[in-house]
């Protein structure tokens, strides 16, 4: 097809992703296709994202549960919140540092009531106390 020719089909073009070189140890990715629209549109639909990055923040039952970088929601039944309330928050993780443990930080925004904001960190695997922003 002439690359300058005008496209008349309503089906988006597809890009072929070449496979990675295979080694004697296995590995590599089989050739596959992606919709060109999905590649260049600048948006990914929720079903292509991990739950923690989707449009609606997932519910957490315990904020001490190790988690990757992402967003979450919590309520009065959630363990280890700053206070008994409803929360929207985020966790930023640099993950595990050999010899030191896990490092993360969390920010919790109170959804109702006084609209308080708290933060805390996990340093070498141990969470600090929640501290309210003033």
C-alpha cells in the first residue's frame, strides 16, 4: 500500500511488533499486533490498566498491605487508616531496597467531614504514624 494513499477503511491500521531475539535460555515475545489507534491515541482503556491505575480507585481493606504505586479508596472498616472516616489516597512506592527493605509513602484525603489530609511513610518495611497536614 502506498504510504501516502488515503485510507478508506474504517478499521484502524495495525502495527506489527517484531519478536524479541530468542536465546538458548528461552524467552522472547511471539510476534503480535496492536491497534495503531491504541498505540498513538494517548489513552488506555481501564481494561488495559492494573486496577490501581484505573478510573475508579480500588477499595483497600488494610492500608498496611504492601502495594505498588497507585490510587485507592478506604472506609470506616479499613484497617490502619488515619481515623474512622472515608478516604481517597495514593501510594508511591520505590519498592524493595536490598539490605534495607520496602520504602513507600501514602497520602490520604478525607472524602467527607473535615476534609483532612494525612501522610505517612514505610521505611525499611515499617510504617510511620499518620501525620496530618496543617
